[in-house]
C-alpha cells in the first residue's frame, strides 16, 4: 500500500509477520520502486496524488487506517475530558445516593480520572476500571492513588468481573471492537446499570486519526439498533464540537427500562440495522457538502467517512450472512 502525507512525502507500508508500519520514502528512487512494483498507471497516479494536497491528506488518513488502535495521550485541557467533567458534575449533583459506582470500561491509561478530578466530585465516587490490556494497569493504579478523595477498586480484566454500577462509561472504546464484542459489552453495561443508572458512550464522532477496522456508531445508529432489537430503553444523544470549528464529540446516554435480554437479541437487532446504517453513512459521504466544517479539517473528515463506509460495507457483507 502506498500513500503520502505532504506533497513531498511518500510512505510505503512495510509488512512483516509481526507488524505493519508506514515507512517514509521520498526520493526519486522510491518512486521508481513503485513503478517497478505496481506498473506505469499506479506510478502516474502517485505522481498526480503527490502534487495535490487534498488527495495526499486523504491518503495519509487511509494509511493510518492500517495501524492497530491504542489509547491516546491527551494533553492538558483536553476538550473531551472537560466535557466528561461537566457531565459527571451534573450527574453527581442530581444524585441522591451517597457513593456512586463509576465503571470505566476500556479505561486505557485512566484518563477518565482527570475528568472526575476536574468535576470536583471525586469524594462522591467509587471508581472501578476495566481494562483487558495489562500494559495500562500500572498507570491506572498510580493515577487512582493520586486522585484526591476518590474511593477505588483494583483494575478488572473484563466487565464480567463487576457486579453493578451507577454509571458505566465507554469512552472511545466501542468503535474499535468487532460486532460481537461490542454488542456483548453494551448488553453487560445495561445489565450492570439496570434499575439504578445509565450507560454513557462518549466518542469523538468523526475519528480524527484513522485506525484499523474501526466502525463508528452514532446515537442515531444505536437508536435504530435498539428499535430493531425491540429493547425497551431510553436513549439521548447530544453533539458538540471539541472547540469552535473543531471535531464533533457525541455523548450518548442509555438507560434500560426492562431487564436487558440476552445479548443475542441485540446482535440480531444490530445485524438487521446494518444496511440502514450503511446507507446513512453513504449518504453522509455522498451528499453532505461539509460547508459547516472548517477547511483544514475537510479532507480528513472526508477520509474518515470513506473509511467508515468501506468498513461498514465489509461488516454488512460479513455479518449480514450470519445466522443468529
Ligand atoms: C482507544 S482506547 C480508549 C481508552 C480510554 N477510555 C480513553 O478514552 O482514553 C480503547 C480501550 O479499550 C480497551 N478494550 C479493548 N477491547 C476491550 C474489551 N473487550 N473490553 C474492555 N475494554 C476493551 C483497549 O485495551 C483500550 O484501552
């Protein structure tokens, strides 16, 4: 696979049995390698693409889509953390229960702790992180200990190791999971919070940095899935921008109004919904003029929509054929 980032940069994707990573190549010899590997038409296309900023920005996003996802490193004042802090503050202030159990599924480095800290409500919270990747555990443990007035429990490897919760957070997690895993996690989260709380799905609605095999579900997509699964839930979704003219961030809150059924019913609902979800995102790609999006972001958002439609098409074929 080939791509370029700026007009004068070219990347080849190196593959070996363990990893695939883009390697920068930028001299005439490398372009000649492309000619010998892929032939004259590809060579010409690459030269054309290299001279057009828009296509190189799209290509570089698509190259990112070959790399496995990782928990991001956030800077101070991160807008997603600030929004989560506001949400936590609002929820904690309304709640009459003394200690709220917050379960952070897919906790990564434990960044939700920054939001808890910024909310000023740490003293009202029992924090339970769920993170299958042990690489992050030390960082989570350290940050839990450093968060003033917070009660917390040890990191759990899976959501099955938790008994109940007032709030389950899934922050930037669902988009990287395959269909079965995400349906299972949503079901488990609804089960943990049934009769007492809510599930909060918080995602940067248009993935700013491409990653392998992502599929984003918007609030509207999820609403369709629950309808098709005939599940009694209450769902709200709200979108804001990370900053004026920045990336859209979506907060989705779901409350189960009946004991959640087996995850298989949600799986069936999701599979039934895939053609409609694919159509919605295809229309978004084809028809949305992006006039409301800042010029510098347009190419990456277009690339995001292209990758989303491509990945959803794969899901539609792969899962549509399943008998559930
Ligand atoms: C993009 S990171 C998000 C981390 C964190 N929530 C944040 O916003 O910084 C996704 C996290 O989900 C975790 N994850 C992947 N599969 C999971 C699963 N089946 N159950 C729980 N967490 C999972 C990954 O290990 C990773 O830490």
